[in-house]
């Protein structure tokens, strides 16, 4: 079942989701930057969905579109608490980011790992589809 994180009624009694929140009481920040033409031009209107499989459910933590600058800023996502020592391997949570852009039939999925108090930027380069018949003059 797909559940939006804002659907509190469906999640309040979901034991797996509540355990996930207990295991991830901190917050990491995700930024998305979409461009084209070798990162020269921002692409607005790209659909971004950030989700995570928790138990038998897909929880959608964020849905939105990139702005005129090709950005989405400050997507807050649950993460584990920062490790207590510099020698420990940092704990992280991994999310699925799906980017869709209809004019170019662009659809890509990324795996994003976030640690406590860390900002991650996911760069997405959208390459336009080229119609080879039009390009060859046919």
C-alpha cells in the first residue's frame, strides 16, 4: 500500500512506521537540482517523489515540483542520531527519489542516503530525447 506521510490516520497505528521513527529521531536535509545542457540550464516542473519501503508499505515523504531555478530546497527526512565517536561508521537512512519530466519522457530513480544533520544535494541532469528522423531531415 502507498501511504503519504501526511496521512496521519493511516500511520498512527502502523507499528513498522512508528518503529522507523523511533530508530530515526533526527533529521537530514535533501536538496534537488535539475538541469539540462550539461548543467547550464535549470529545468523547472520536474516531478520529485521521495519515498521509503517500510514493512509492506511505501511511505511517501515528499511530493513536489522543481521551481524556476530547477531546485527543491529543504526536504526534511528522518535519520538516525549522530554517532557518538568519530571512529564509528555513521548511521544513515536510505530513501528512493524518483524524478519524472513528461516533455522529455524522463523517468529516473535514485537511492539517497542521509545522515543526521547533513545536507545532501542530488543533481539530476535531464537529457532531451532526440528524434533521429527529424535530426537526419526525414
